[in-house]
């Protein structure tokens, strides 16, 4: 059956290629529309198969995605003209354009671009190796994101589970459809495929937006290369975090908005509606981005008379997109479970919103929170991220931080007031800035100077501001609104560094201005060269020294077992989970009494083949349920169930207290010995 699915998968890839080629005008345009076509076919397939209890049947996935791809082809033939795009012609045109423009570049700029090309080649190769060699293992996936997928594959549907961790039930089901589809293609490592593709789509959208704004090929290529080396993007490319995918969607939305500005066609209206639905359905944090996106939409779409001529098409296509990609994703179920409609209830239970939201803050507290966050997050951006992951880089960063610490230290921003996860300090624990980097020198050395220059020119010559400069200023306004929205929405959280990847969608394209400046002024050529060198080194360090994917350590990704890899973030549990895996048959039925407060890992308990059936009996903030009659084993944490004579102690926790949560002790109980599989 797998071979049938594989043939259907290859047919699907060809159909996505055919659809993208039919509506594309260039190679970058094709790449973004190919990615959009991919996700827009897979997501509704997952929702449909869930209703039919067939989500664990790969052949049905293969057949269904092909049907939806065919429907898209019929739609495109009705609404668009064939652009006669061919991949071979696209690559030849790219080569010719590069050769023609390269000859006119200053020598120092050629060196800068060469350094970036080398950096991208090295990091892309490393990340590709990491993708093929490593198993998913980051904390949130082991407790929530991939636990959802494992339960869905076990049960055949995406019904609500009353899981141990709140994210299992409250996070939208859009992303799991994509993860499960590629799981059927490549097995466990396929969970990461959509994230790796999103990394490239995000960078390609930055190039595409920059080129639509500036029409400067080399400057736009420079933007794309810098985006590929963004530390936070590189780190997320090989994990199963949600934000890299959201950034890809937002990048394509922004690109499509600027496409409409240039060509206000019915096709672009439909594409805007399509990507909007996909974006909204992915994660509720789209609301934090919405003010910024709306500003860009006003500039690119809502001022166009062609939009109002096609207003019926715009409204109807948007509503259809919402119905297909948003309504089935889980937001409605969240509101039903909470019992009332608030923005917070769309994404989390009320108790979680008390920790992570501001809905219960007074007006004064909200003002203090946003003021502190503006300072705190600004301080976090002023670091040599990537480089400071190494011992030498940490010393360099400490020296670099001397002046900022002096200036910002007087603002009294440190402490636990209005914080979650970890108190704010100018020097965060390594577990945050290694796995959750910001942008490094790209933020304060490249984006910030360009921002000042653009505002300076606008203030001095606002009457003669050209279209390119106006577009750049709109993107800067969007970035500012985005930053303020993130600062307002929640108390300070060091892991929110990954949220700021979304803000890079607005910021990366404006680096076109930096490159254009360097073409005219020698001083900017030298500065750009220095920045490119640091960016490339930072990028290499970002992925070479992450703790979840150790490369140079004695125990590294090349000699670690699967269990060692997937418990790497919790070294205290490895021994217990390894014993469990050895003692419990691969196809056993296991009742789970794990701790939510301790955030016990559940994902490793399914085993390498995902053949065990797990039944959670300790739902989030609820009483322990009775042990199901069909369960053959009970796996529980100390404090959830009382110890009984004969229970097997798998692990008693770690006395070193070297993990950020209280370390659990685990026990195994054999149930119904006569039915336990041999």
C-alpha cells in the first residue's frame, strides 16, 4: 500500500507543479505558488479524512490531495490565463540576469555577496544533514505539538482528546495535517518537512517582496541571502515549532498583496483570499500580526479601484477560504470548551491566559507591561545572537553589551514583574538564547540604520518620496505595529524570540536600501562587508551549537540513539524512558498518568514505530480518570497515582536539578497480566 501512496504522492507533486506553472510569471513566483498549492491541498484533506476516521490511512491521503489539486487546476483555468512558465526557462533567465548584473557590482559588494553565498551553502548543507539524521526532540513537541499528531494517527481522527497538556486540545489542527501527511511519506522525520520547506518559502518571499518593490535584482538577492542566514529562522528550520510556518504564510500573504498592487487581477484577489485563510487557520497569533498586515493591505489593495470592481469576488472567495481553512481548525471547539467568547478563549484555557495574557490586567498594568516589554525586547535584540552560543562569542557579546547594559540598566527593567517562564535579565540563561535566538547583527547593524536613513530622507524630502521609498516606509510602519502588538499582548517571555521571526517579513525587504546605498557610497560597502562576515559566522554558530542538535559534542547527532535524541531536552528522564521502551511490548495498550505541571514527555512513549496505544487518564487540570479496562500497562509519575506493591520504579528523578522544571519520578505497573502481549 505504501508504494501506491508513493505513486499518488508523486502525481500530487506533479499536479502542484502544473498548477503553479499555469499561474506563475517568474521562478520566485513559481516557488511561492508551489508552496501555497502544497499546503492549500493538504490542509483540507486532513480535515476531511478526520471526519471519515481515515487520517491514519496514507492511500486516502494520496487520493484526496490529488482530487483537490485537480479542482484547483479547474479553478485556475477559469480565472487566469496560462503564463506558459517553464522551470528550465526560469532557471536560464535567473542565470542570465545574475551574470548581467554581477559585472556591474563594486568589488567589495562582490566579496560581501560571496561571503553570503558561502554562508548559505554551509548552513543549508548542515541543516539538510540535521533534517535527515535527527529525530524531532524540542520540548513543546514532546509534550504537545507532536503528541497531538501521534494521538491523531493512533485514533484515526483529530477529535478533542482531553490531553495532559493544554496545547494538545487548544492548538489549531492546521499544522498537524501537514505534519501527518509528510509522516506518511517519510516516517517520523517527515514531521519536520513542512518546517524546512517553510524556511525556504519565507526567504523566497523576502526576495520576492524586495524585487517587487525595488526592481533591483542583486539587491533583492542580497535580501534573500540575509534572510536565509537569520539565526532564528535557521534554528527553527529543522524543528517542529509552529512559527517558521506562520512566517512563510505571512511572507506569501505580503508578497501577494504587493502582486495585487502591481497587477490587480481576479487571480490575485483569489490568491490573497486563499493565503489569508491558510494564515488565519494556522495559529491565533495571527491576531497580533493583523494590525501590521492591515496597514500593508490598505497601501497595496484597498486603495485600488480594481479591488472594488471585484468586491463580490473578494468577499465570496475570502468567506469560502475561511470556511475551508479556518472553521474546522479548532477555534470553535476552544470557545465551546471555555464557555465564553474572548480573544483569549480562541487559543487557550482561562487559567493559561492568566499566565500568558493581559486580559485580566488593569489599564495601568497594561501600560506598565507594554513599556517594560518595549525596553526588554529591544534589549534582547541588542545581542550577537549565534556568535554568543560559543564560549569565545559569549565573551565578545559581554564586551559588546557593556554600553547597552549601562544605558538600559538605569531603567529598572530586570526582575520578575510582568514576566512568564523566566525573569528578565540582561544576560539570560543559555537555554533561551541558544535555542531561541533573535536576529544578531542583522537587527541593530543592518535593519536599524536603514530605518533611520529612510525616516531621515522622508522627513527632509517627503514631497519627492518615490514609490519604492513609500513601500519601504509602509513596511517599517507594519514592523513598528507588529513590535508594539507583541509587546502589548502578553507579559515578557524569553521564548517569544521565535514570534519575532514573523516581524522579519516586514523588515528583511527594506535591506534593499542598504545594498543600494552600498552601490553608491564606499563607507557603506565596508560596513556591509563587515556585517555580512558576522552574519555568516553567526549563522554557522546558530545551528552548530544548539543543544537539541549537538554536532561537535562527544555525544552528538551521529552517535546518539533515537531515545537519547528525543529525551535530550530532559536528560533526567532518559533512563526511565529507555527502561519503559525495553520492558513494554511495541504494540501494548498503556494508560498514562503523567504530570502536566512537570510537563512530562509523552511522545517517546509510543515507541519508534508508533504501534503502542496510549490512553491519557490525567487531563489538564482535572482529576485522574479510572484506568481503562483494556489497558495492559500503567505508566505514571509520582504524585499522580499512589505507589502500589509490585510497581516498577523506572527512574527516581535527577538530584542535580539541572532542568527548568521539577524532575519527575516514573513508575510502571502491569495490568491484567493474563492479557499482556508476549
